[in-house]
C-alpha cells in the first residue's frame, strides 16, 4: 500500500486548506484512513478517520466543527478540509491506513504516507 499526501502549503490564520491522500496498492473496502499531524517537538496527534466501506467517521474533539473528511472512491483519494486555520496547526500532516476501524490511535495504523507540510502564519 502506498499513500501520498499533497496540498500542504503556507496559509494565513483564519484561512482554509484542503489536503489530499491518494491511496494505492490494495483492495480498499476493508480499510480505514486516518489523518494525523505532528508539530515540531510534539507527539503525533490524531485528527479524523473514515472507514472506506461505510464512511463512518471519528473526529478528535479538537477539530470538530473545523475539519471535515471526505472520499472520492473513483480516485482512491481521501480529503481533509481544514477551516479556521490557526498558527498552532503548523505541522506535518500524515494520512495512514488501518484494518477498517478508523481508529483514533496511531498504533492501529500500519501504512503511512510521508506527510505534507502545513504552515499557518499569524
């Protein structure tokens, strides 16, 4: 399985940004895809996840109402829409695949992308 994140860039506080996660290499019906971020000097943080088959979602409390997740199954791509960006959102954003639980802990994920840098200026 390969995951490739894209869309990270410099954005002003209050702005919006959409990240993409292109997934390839296996049958997807039994997986969950999660988004995480890791800021310098901090642990990797769960943001949101979705199950490929039923599109069930789990959100971290910190991003509810600001972030949304969606899928384009024809393109095998999962999107993370971020609104109301804050400087503390500056981090590397990763997507990952688990066994279909759309888990909220990084330990459940076994395939990871290399990440995309998001920088939010104040």
